[in-house]
C-alpha cells in the first residue's frame, strides 16, 4: 500500500487528489505545521531529511518532490488514463507542464505569500514576484482559451500538479482577469477526487475550527 506523508495546508493535498483519481490503496501519515513558524514538525525529517511534504513510500521506495511523485504515480498506476502516450509530442508537452508547476509557477506564489506574512510586498522582490505571477497566469489563461484541460481534452497529472498555484491565487485575489483559467479551475476542482482530497485535507488539519 502507498503511504503519503501529508502536512496540513500544503502542496500534499494534490497528491491525495491524484491517489483518489487513480483509485489505488493508500494511507495517510499526517503532520501539523507549527502555527507560528509555519514549519513542519521534526518528525517529518525521519522520512525526508529536509522535513518537507509531500513524501510517498511505495514498495520500500521513498520519493519526495511533488512533481516527481506525480510523474512516478501516473507512470506506474495511470499511464493509460492520466498521461498522453509515451514518446509522443503530447507526452513531451505534458512533461513540460509537470515541470512548470514547481519550476516556474510556484516561485512567485511562495515569494508573495512570505512577503505578505511580513506585511510588506512593496519591495524589489514584491514587484518582481507580482510581475512573474501575472506572466504565469496570463500564459495559463491563453493556453486554456481553447482547451478543457492543459493537455486539451485529456485530464492529466499536469492538471493536478498545477492546481496548487491556481487554486491559491483564486482563493487570495481571485481570477476574474483570467476568465479561461477561472473556468478551468472551477472545472477541475469540482471533480469528485478533488472534492474528496479537500475533505480529507480539512479533516486532518487541526488549524481549521
Ligand atoms: N518543491 C517541493 C516543495 C516542498 C515544500 O516546500 N513543502 C512545504 C509545504 S507546501 C513544506 O513541507 N514546508 C514545511 C517546512 O518547510 O518546514 C515539492 O514540490 O514537493
């Protein structure tokens, strides 16, 4: 059985969502952030020396990094459904979107979040991150102008992975200026597996009253 080391209010919710989409057996080991430092507890370092989530264990294999986890899980359990066929241009584009999520889209989101914790976005980094965030959202909005999902008609692991940034931006500032992206986010988040992940994330989040 797959084990997911899940930290509350984190990128890990996407992995619950993916496991639900795949319909595989899994169990959660849950951790709570320190409410002041926002860091994960020391216990998480027993499975990932960096003490970060998500982490999965499957057949004795431990894998960190949400992009790698999505790639691994889809390749092993959902290659026929949640990814375009291997060795096709579509598969190459799919891999590009997988890397985009953590390699490009997450940076401005995290920078803006950390600056907001300091109550100061009016600085070089704040302006830089806002511009990059708008670039990311514009790119995704244009891409989705004539598509149901990032890969066209097929819902894939890339949609699950990229949802982290789009969902968070939707919650904090809304996506009205990006109507195609806004419709897309509503569409993917109403999938039963996404709703289940949301419910489980809330259930295991001790910060939610
Ligand atoms: N690029 C990594 C980032 C992992 C990461 O930073 N996770 C955060 C939660 S979203 C975390 O565990 N933070 C706890 C800490 O830094 O102590 C991934 O995609 O898995």
